C-alpha cells in the first residue's frame, strides 16, 4: 500500500515502515559517532520501542556493545492497517543488531502485568543468564495493577485551574488554554500509572528471581522543566507521579543494597507521550528555537548517548546533583536559555509565532516519529505494511 500520514490532534494513526527504519538508522549513526564506553553488557529496556526507551536501546547497542531485551506495547499490521511506529522501529533495531551479531529480542505486551514480568524472567534465564542494567522508560495512559485494578493517568493541575498561553499547532495560533484541577481520585490514579510503584515491582521480581547481576544499574526517566510549566507539569498530576518516581529511587536503593537506582531528568522533547500535554507544546516550540540558535539542542538519541557515555559510564563515574539525580536537562535549564524563553513567551503573538517558535522543527520531529518527511524516502512507492520482528516472543 501507499502510506500517508493521518494526523488527528496530537497523534498520527499511520506509520511508514521504510521511514521508521530510516529513523532508527539515523539514530544508530548518531550513537555510532560517539565513543564506546565500558559498561553493562546485558540490558533490559522497559518501554523500548519509541522515544527515550528506543534511544536507550540504540545507545546500549552502539556505545556499550550490549545485548538487549526490550519490552513494548505495540500493534503489528493486519495487512490493511499499518503497524505502530514502535513496531517498525523495533523490527529495524533487531535487524541492525543481528547484522552486528549482537543478541536482541523483544516482548510485545503489557509491562505492568505479572505475566509479562514472568515471561521476561524466563527469557533472561534462558538467553542471558542475568541482566546488568534495567532502563525504565514507560509512558502509558493506564495501568492494571497486580490486584487487577485499572488506573488511568490524566494531565491536570492540582489545586486550582490554570490558564496560560497555548499554541494551537493546527493553525499556528496563540490562544489560551485552561487546565482544570484533578480530583483526589484522578491524582492518585495518575501516581499509580506514572509513579514508581511498577518500577519498584520490576526490580523486586527480577531480584527475587535472581536474574539481576550484583551491582546492576537501573535508571528511570523523569522530567521537571522550568517554573513556567510547573502548574501543568511539575506541580500537576504528572509531576506528582514523577515525584513519587523520585522517591522510589531511594526505596529501591534501600531495599536492594547491591542495585544502584538512578533517576535521569531528561530534556523536554516531542515524543508520542509529550505531545499530548497541554500548554507544553508552546514551551517546547520556543525551547527548540532558543536551543537550536544556541547550538545546544539535542534529540532523544543525543541525550541518551551523552547520558551513557558521559554521566553514567564515562571517565567521571556517575554524575549526579545534590538529590542524586542525573541532570540531562542541564542545557535546557541554563539560566540564559530560560531567560530567553521567558522573554519569548511573554512576547509571542499569533502574528509573530514563527519569530519565536520553531514550528517547523516541532512538526519535523512529530512526523519523523511516525517515519514521515524524510527527504531520502520515496513516499509514493508501494510498501508492505506487514513487517515481521525476528526476535519477538509472544
Ligand atoms: P514514548 O511514548 O515515546 O515511549 C513510551 C514507551 O513505553 C514505548 O516503547 C511504548 O511501547 C511503551 N509502553 C507504553 N505502555 C506500555 C505497556 N503497558 N507495556 C509495555 N510497554 C509500554 O514516551 P517517552 O517520551 O520516550 O517517555 C519515556 C519516559 O521518559 C517517560 O517516563 C517520560 O515521562 C520520560 N521523559 C520524557 C520526556 C519528554 O519530553 N518526552 C522528557 C523527560 C522524561
């Protein structure tokens, strides 16, 4: 079939297999241009198929030379409908791993469930023995916990309603958006989904099954952002979940003295998860503009290769702030960058939107995530949407 993008609000419901493969190849090339470091050799990536998790898997392969087991929740094609981007990304990742002769296998299923945890343990035992790093990079709208209760996450404020400038990406108009406060139940539910409970559960079960090496490292990804977005992000429902995740780092370290748990606070970037957050797209569009002008803009792969090669396994050892967090948002949070963003934020109007916002850059990242708008791909060509994944384990 000929595959075109079908964009609905902040999601694209189609994905291009050749374009997604191109996206993975480009990320592999970036990682390969960075140094190799001595680090973990058997890596489990939970949430491995898109965004930060995919970048982690790629950097584990290229910069650590590691074997990887990945967990994802993706949809294969049924011949009429395309697969999801994460499916195609994973197919290409596995192909490239095999080309290098390095093990890569993927499990497609609900990482929150006990069944997938058990399946993971079984595969680690059989194929890898033990793993020495666990990356936790899930971004999910809901979670059914071990007791069978389903929780949903929401993106709301806590306390009062919050009204701020907002960018309508369909029309490039600057307007206002009001974000309503969450109920206690919604807040609790978001913490259940995006907080640290499941991360801790993973480490507990892997440890209990004796499939984690001594001194294994586990890293969960977080975001804090500037005061500007605090009402919707850090002081909102998602921020409350992230603060729970931060607390979980200490709990894992206390419960398992031979596991080193870290939080990596990453940069704000357009991914499938983040494009759904209200108000944030305007901040990202200004952030992209300011950081690109300064020459410090990074995508997921630049962030994670820097994390692995400089801040986790580099010559200075693990580089953390006073809270024990690894700060990959260091360039984003630079005072000069934030001052410039605030100036732009105050000044931007619909008529001047392109002067202050990197709208094209935002959309380029958005389409690229689904394998579209790569200039070396012929999108008029028929492609087979059904792409098998070699190492998939059902
Ligand atoms: P993403 O949507 O690109 O990736 C989410 C991954 O989780 C995918 O691989 C998906 O298949 C997998 N997944 C979702 N539900 C699952 C389930 N039930 N079972 C198994 N796999 C499942 O998101 P992302 O932006 O890369 O986010 C990853 C992490 O990084 C999140 O914790 C997020 O908060 C954090 N982070 C994101 C940003 C940002 O700006 N995008 C910044 C800092 C930190």
